[in-house]
């Protein structure tokens, strides 16, 4: 199967997330003044809706025949055929910046999201509830800020203590009781690890990645199995990027800015590394996913927002001369790091009514948008 590329919208447009679902490809992202969500099928645009970028759609997942979408001040469910919100909660006081919903993961029971004020939101078509997470302290419990969430039997959540640029990894049981919490900010090498924006829970391992291009692997007891950090030129080239990770049976796929690295997931050893270009222009990758033995990427470029698809077996065959997805091979120096693990006590509080969010039906303005596809659409 060949590689596939789709360019969407205006230059500098950014695709934040992409979701294959029932033979169609859904995507969300931002233009300079608007945020959008759309649907592709067989290289054709089925629908495309925009609203003010005050809400900035950032993540998608599928929940019981609906699309769940999160974003700045927003959590809701859309009809995937029409692209209309059927249930939506928003915050209209946009000065409350800590209500940004950073990530979402759909289970059979809920769409589970995490936000900046230390809140796990559990949403269904009928209601919304929350679990607040605090760091236990002798004097005053410390609020948390949650950045990423992933589910596989249990929940792995990353975040930080509010007003503190540290890094937390939390394991929550299925009923949202706290299993454990560790602070892994300080390393024995004298480095400070912060902004853990990506987490993946896969069987008996948890993978975490953050700004400054570090990646760590823990077991389900919170013990470090391996950790490394990449050279500073990665972050210097893309100072405003955040990482994304995905895993399969043998490998871990890591993106940061325009870089795409393939690692051995058991050791962290570099297998191959690339700097990615879309039709010859610089690309910045927002998200990477593994879907049915295929790799999906999305992000931004000077041509527009992009979605790229290629089979995993093509990773070992990618060449700089490939027509649409061009690469320059890189072999960065990988430095091993050893975080000093500190165990923290957490407390949780459950609320069945979420006062901050107001139920509303957000209207999307339906408009056409320019799309350009290269090669035949993939079968997803």
C-alpha cells in the first residue's frame, strides 16, 4: 500500500488530531481566527464546520456512535454523519484559563477528559461529572494541572502541581481511585523534566514524553525501566511544539516538531530518525497514531494543515526522494537519564454536578474548504 497525503485549508493551518471511524477520517484543528472539525471519505470532504477559535478543538475520540471532542473551554459530542453537536458543555468566562480541556480518551462507559484545574471529566450523552485530584499536604492540599490521559484497563494521567513546573505521573484504577502518583522532575544527571504532554499505557508499561524531548518508560508499579533525552537542537528548531507518542508490538513512535523517531519500546534504543517535509516544505507534527498496522500523522505546514498516512512496513523504506512525504534521515545522540522518583499522596473528590461548565449547543458554520489529496485514499 502506498503513502497518502492530504493538505487542508490555508498555509499555517494546523490539524490537531485525526480519527479514523467507520470508514471515514475525522479531523480537527485551527486556522488563524477559527477552529474547525471535518470529515473525509474517499478523498472527498463530507462536511466541514467552523467556530470561533476561542474554543480551539484539540482532541477527538469515538463514543457510542458519536464523536467526542475536547478543546479550550469545551467538551461535547457530535453526530458523525451531519457534523452537528448533540451535546456540549462550554465555559464562557474565557478569563478562567485553567478550564482548558487538554486531552480525551473514550471507553465503553465514558468519554474521559482531563483539564488544567486538576479535574477528570466523565462525560456521556446524558450527563457530566468530575473527579478532582489534589496533592496531599500537611498544611494545604495542592491543586494539580492535568495534561494527558490514556486508558488500558486502568488510567495513566500526566500533569503537574499547580503553579509548579514539575512532572507527575498518576495511575488511576478503573473506578478512578488513586493507585499511585510519582514526581519524576529531577534527574540524577542534574536535569529538570517538565511539561509531560504525552502518555501511553500499553499492557504492563507506561510511556511518558515531554517538552525538551525526553521519553521515559515505567512499569505499572511506577518504577523506571529506561529514560533518555534528545539534543537541545530539537527544541531549538521547534520551540513551541509538544511531543506525541504511539506504540505497537515492538516499537515506540515519537514526534516533536518536524522530527519523527522510531524507537525500540523495550530499551528506548533509536531504530531510525527523520526530519519530515511535506512536498518539500517544513512540517510540524501535532499527533501520531497507530491504526491497524498503519501510521497516521497530522500537523501544520506552509502549504496548509496536513494528514499523512503510510503503512508501518514503509517506515524502513522511506527515502528522501519519496514524492509527497519527504525526509532527511537523522541520528541524534540519545542521552540516558535517571529521574529521581518521589512518591506523592493524592486525594480525590467526586462531584456529580460540574458547576463550571454550562450545557449548550454550539453551532458550527458549515463552509467548504480547499483540500488536495495525493494518491488514493487509504482503507481505514
